[in-house]
């Protein structure tokens, strides 16, 4: 019976094959590990950083308030501007810029020949009209007197005829006069009585009309006289006077200079009460409102002021805010034009976990930080969540605990790292 032949392999060659396979596997593993380390080293995931160039801050639980730093300027609470109403040539400057003035005090004098001629012409015209109206009023009064005289004469005739008629009645009864004579007197009396009634009625209507005309004339004359006073007053306005007590902080007028109608000549600041004004970035336009408080330090003493007015307009990315200085003690310590560093409170003060504000925000936008270990030799990247902030600190919402230390300086030179090896410089 035939038996199958079994191929015999040389054990020597088999061992060589196994050794070659193991060597190849080890080589591939070492190569892969080496390349992985090289790739990690080249990607910038682990940096050596000296602590001398870093700012390391401790996470703490403390009172936190969101505020906005502002540069405030002390200004007068009210300013009154001085304009040239009719314009003219500057003849004399009586007070220099910066002087204290009282209400009604003359500041400068203008001359305007055309205005003076116009006022003279207006005076002549108004005077003529007033004289005409007065003559008309005199004629009406004389007419009214004439009507009264006519009524008096009629009353006298009626009275005389009544007496004559009474006597004739006695005489006619005794047949001492004729019937014709009696009837003549009677007819005359009846006529005069009716005529007097008509005249009296006409006089009443005429008197009423004349009274209305006279009243209208009186009003017209007063209006013309008022217009004349206004025209004459325009000459008085050529002398520019202080509108109120205060300081003449601005004056733009030189002798011989011509000023047009409505041109700004100067301003008077009411220095009895001050205010503080500041420009705020438009980003905060929805967070600033009347009634909010701000604080500033003066001579190592803190003072509080209130937002009095928020101006609606935005100019060059900012809007204006006025702060009231209701405390006269504070106002006396300030000077016009003085600058103060304000802290405008945007929230109330409360206990919050917080991190120091620093340059890291520019590189991470507050989404992660490098947390230093307890030994201070390593710093690891960690994701966090931050909330409100002020120039000094930022509210921590999650990712950090009190007592941990965090690098808060700029990450510009190692922002792509995952791990930092910290050491002091030699």
C-alpha cells in the first residue's frame, strides 16, 4: 500500500523566518513610536516656559461688581451762549475772556448803520400812523359830542313846545286863540317828539359804533407803540450784555471785526453748579441709563455721583453721559476742565468666583486657560466658561475651583501648546 510523502522542513530555516518576522514587527513598532514622538515634538504641544515671563493668578471667591472705567471731565451744569442778533462791527470790547460777569453787564459794543437808519425810518412811519389814528379818534369824539348837542337842542325844543301846548289848551278852552293856532303847536310838538326819538336811537347806535372804533384804535395804537419799542430795542441789543451771572469762558470778538446776524460771539458758564461728562463706547448703549451710579477718588477719598442724562446720539463710536454733582461739598473741590477717573457701576456687588483679568483673554476669548499644578512645574490646558468682567477680574462660571492657580498673562508665544513645562530662568 502506498503512503503519502510528508515534506520535511529544515528547522534551521524555520527559525530564521520567525526571527526575521519578529525583527520586522519590532522595527515597525519602534519606527511608529519614533515618528509619533517626532510629530508631537514638531506640532508644538509641549513647551518649556520660564515663569519670569508669566503672570500667575489664584482663583478666589470675592465680591464682584461689573463696572466700566471712564474718563470724566468737569463742566458747568449750564452754559448760555451769546449770539449777535442783528450783527454789526465790533466797536469796543469791555470784558476779556475768562472774567466773572454779572447779569446785564456790558461785554462788547457793536455798530450797525443800516439798522440805525431802518429804526429811524420805522419810528417816523409808526409816529405818522399813530398821529393819524389819534386824529381819527378825535374826529369820532367830536362827532359824538355833536350828536349829544343835537339831542340837547331837541330836548329843549320839545320842552318849550310842551309848555306852549299846555298854555294853548287853556286858551282854546276859553276861545282866546284860534283852532288853527292850537293845532299848529300840537303838530309841531308831535313832530319834535318823533324826531327826537329817531335822533336818540341813531345816537345810541352811533355811540356804540364809535366806542368799538375807539377801542380798536386804542389797540392799534398800542400795537404800533410796541413795534416802535421793539425797533428801538434792537439798537439797545447792539450792546452785548451778560445773560446771567457766571464766567465768560469764551469770547470771539476783536475791535473792527464784522459780525453777521446770528454769529456766535461767546458763552457764559454758570459756575455755581458743576457736572461731570464722559464718553462711553457704543457697545454699552443699552446698559447705561439715568439713575445709575458711578464713583471716583479725589484726594484719597471716594465720592459717588449719579447718571443725570444719557444723550441719544452716537458720534465716532461713543455716546455722551452727564453725571450730576448734587453734593456742593464735592463741587467746591473740583475745577472746570478737571479730569476724574470714573467707575460706572453696571451691576450690583455680590460674592462670585473670579479670575484676574489679563492678556490670556486675547488668545482664548475666555474659553480655556493653562492651569498650574500644585508643584508649579507643569501647566495644563483646560476648558472653562467665564461670565461678566471688569478691568480687574472676570466672573468664573465653570471649570475652575477656588485656590487653583492660572496663567493670566498673554499666550501669544505658546497658544498652540497642550502642556507647559515651567521653570525659573537661570
